[in-house]
C-alpha cells in the first residue's frame, strides 16, 4: 500500500490539470519515443490520468485493479 500513498504524493495534479498539460506542445515534445510518435512519458501521463479519474484520492488496495497497482509502483520507482 505504500506505493499507492507515494503515487498520490508524487502525482500532485488532478486528472483535469494533468489532462490539460498533456494537451500542450511542451508535453508532447518532452521525452523519447521508440517509434517517433507519442513519447513514453506522454503515454504514462495518459495512464496516470485514467487512474486519477477512477480514484480521485488514495483508496484501499483492494479497490484497485492489479494493472493499476503495478503502474503506480512503476511511476513511484521513477521518482
């Protein structure tokens, strides 16, 4: 559960704020891409937005899908 708490500490924007930023040229140009298209960071941001939309605040671990928990752990590991 620690990585869930850390995820919400590190991701300190609402899903609306993050979505708006992901629409900017700056966010689309940041990072690297394997195929010359959308960057890894931009793809990650979209997944983060999905989690934030579904769970606006930290919830109990059993309320998350396994894929969400794994993604939150991955995001935390990058910090």
